[in-house]
C-alpha cells in the first residue's frame, strides 16, 4: 500500500476502536436526558474523524457543479441519520464507506501496478559509447547510429542491430515467448528484451520515441481512451440512475410522511435509498474489468488498443486471414515434381538434386531434401557450377550440361522450349543437354501451429474462417486445405480485398476480424471490425492500422486473445447483473420496511468490494 493508503488504514482502525468503545459505553451507561448532547458530541466527533474528507469532497464537488456523486449521497444520508437520532448507523455507514473506499483504492492500485509491471520494460539508462568512452545517459538522449553496450542481465534500451558479441535474449515481456533466443552480430534486437548471458554492442536503429518499448507503453497507456459500448452505457446509466434515485428518495420521504404523519420512518427509508443508490460498484468495476483484460492480454504478448476492440473481439464469428506471412511461413516446400514425357520422376529428381546441391539458397535446400527423401542421387561426373543471376544455376561435367531455375532459364537453354508449360505455383524448371526435363512445383509451407489455431478459433467462436490473398489460386487452395480454412478468394488486388471483406462482414451480425501483417494489408485492417497485425511490433503501419497487435507472428495467440475478450466480457456482465440485482432487491425491501441501514451499507460497500474482486480476475 502507498503511504496515503496506510494513513487511511490507521484512521479506519482508530475509528473502529472508537466506534466499538462508544457503542459499548452508551449501551452500558444510561445517559440522562439533559446530557444527551454529550452522546451526540461523541458520535459527531467520531463521524467527522471517519468521514470528514468525504464531506469536504462533497462540498468541493458541489462548488464545481458535480452534485450527485457518491460523496454527496453518503454525506446527505449520514447527516440525515443524525437528524432522526440514528447516531450509531450514521457513523457505521461512514466507517464502512471509508473501508470500501480504501479497498477500492488498493484494488485499483494493484490493477495499475500489475499492468505497469507487465509493460514497464523501459530501461532507466543506456550505456552509450562516445569518443571511445562509455557514458550512462537517458535512452531518449541516444541518437540513431550511436553504439550502446548491453551487459548480461540488462534490458536492451533501444531497437538496433548487434555489431559485436553474442547472447541469449529473453523476450518474454515483449512477445510472451519464454524460450531464450540466440543473437549474434548482424541480428536485430528490440528494446525491452533482456540479454541473459552475453555482452552486446548494439548500433541504434530507432530513436527512443520510435522504439518498440515506447510504442507498447503508448498503446497500453492510451487504451483507456477507447471505451467499449458497455462501458459508455454504464457511464450514461449512472448519470441518469443516480438523480432518479435521489428524486425517488425525496418523494419517499415527503409523500408518505404527509399522508401518515410518520416522518421518522419514511425519512429513514429515504436515507437508506440514498445509500443504496450509489453506483460505485458499476462505475468502478466495469472499467477496471476492461483495464484488467487489456493488461492480462499484454502479459501474453497481445496488445489491445482499447476496450471497444476487446468487446468486439468477444462477439467475433468471422475470421479473415491474409496468406503469406500469416498462414504460411514464407519457406517454400516441394509439392510435387512433374517430369516431361521423356523422363521419369526419378530421373528428374536426380537432375534437380545434382544442380541444387551446389546452392545454399533456402529453395535449393528444400528441393535437395525432397529429392533425397524420394531416393534421388547426384549424377556421376566432375561437375562445376555457375550462378546465373536472375535465372538459376548451371552445372556442367564432361558428359552433361544441366540448367535449373525459372522458366526464362528453361526457355533460353531448351531446344524444345515450346513444350515448356506454365506452372500453377512457383516452379523450378530443369534442362539437361538442351532438353526440357520437367519442373518441381513449390508452395509456401503452412506454419506448424496454424491448423490447431484455426480449429480452436472455430470451436470457441462457432464461426467461419476465410483467406483473402493476392497469390495464385492453387497456392491459396493448398494453404487453406492444409490449415483447415473454410473459404478463400485468390488473385485479389488490395481494393478487391476490401470489397470481398465487406461481403463477408454482411453475412452475419457478429464482428469480423481480419488478420494480416499490418503493412500491405492496411486498408483491410482498417476496414474490418477488429484488425489484428501479426508480428507487427515496431512497424508503424501495423501499429497505426491494427486494433490489436500480436507481438510475434504466433497465430496461436489469436484464439488466446478471443478467450481473454470473452472472459473479460463475462466478468463485466457478472458485475453489472450482480450489482443491479442486489441494489434493486434492497431498494424493494426498503420500501416494504424490511431493510435497514446496515443492509444498505452492504448493498453499496459490500457489493462494490465483491465486484472489484471479480474484476481483478481479468488480469490473470
């Protein structure tokens, strides 16, 4: 607790002791009628000590034009209790109200502290090298191009490139990935990650305000600005609800009293009405639930830019994906090899393997792995290899002359070039001794965790999945088949993607989520109900266009984000129903004379405490 909260706790304890002592004394000692002012003075003293600050707040708020807040309601209700002789209840209400306010303050502080700890990845200093000397300065004072030193166990203060040294990097605060990742000279590193075991020299590539950690902090700090519809409704509801109950309390105090003449009974009921009417449980717990959900998501490597996006995500039933970089990894694998009529699959595999074994290109390595797994072996001979820029590779021996590469290469060196077909997907063509031998068809491989993520999305949302891509139809169909996507549209221009997205959005009333890389998909990310950028940290287009940013390219975090959103909205509605239900019940009991000031305290302070405790679950 803060010093202020500790002072408040001490005051509550002292008030409690005084309250019990006074109650016991006045119960044991009969105060004569002519000395009743002593009893009143004692209770007023305890009352002012317990709630004087709330009375002052009420007076200040009245001066500012804010009449019907909880401080005003509690002040009127307790002062009114004094006027009808309910001294004990008046002090008890203020005492328990103080307890509730302290609990609320501690809970809110805990919520903010937890969220701050999740995203407070900012280093307090940067060890910059200037004129050959290491100097510790504020990270904001380091210029792009300068070199900084990061020692083992320290946070990397700025985005940059490793120029010297190697280390294992802990990026759990940024991406949620717990496994350390090795980095060495030439590798990019981002601020907020920690060098676990190595000394690094890093050349700064981005100014402090443009660094990854600064953008993350800015997103989370500003997330409260974007309120959900439910949150806005609660604010509007409280603005109408509180005055309405105050008017009702006045009517309850006056009209029945004029009819029955029993002013004491009906004024007390009106005062109970005022205590119960405080909307604290709603106006505090609902925003805290959203704030907790956003903080809990950031802990898992998911940045949500506002409560409204969290609410929409909970209602999503259509998920639309880009293909390249989102569904697929960018690493090509061999789908099949198609030999020309005069060659067998085995002969074509041997030819391709012979040529590609001289190259370290990722596609070449994939081709070699495929050919080797299918029993291929290199042709005999003493081959020499030559790279043909923009075409492919040629390998030559005394007996054979082989060319492997794109179609332009095959057309150039094959005597029977008119027999070379167009491939449906990316292809590597082979020519041997002037004859076209066939081609290997390659496709972008589907990420390992995509099928399980798509399956989970369908299960928890009971919705449909789509792919919109500019790639060839066959490549998109292959990726969708492997990943379990329901429908797809291929060979789309950016404008076509927006049009197709709008058609999908009109299929149902549920929200539509678009998942892309945040760079070339900015128009569709912006048009969707919820735009999610994959692996977009540090990329301005992703930060600007997307509503949610996945800190790495793990598509498995999307169903996790949906789960967080649904849990948060569940907590929000639990608090709303519970708070309104209890308050309505106590108000009805009050009208029928069954309630008491003690029950009214529970309906306000007790319900607020329980709702806040429930709201804190959203952090986990």
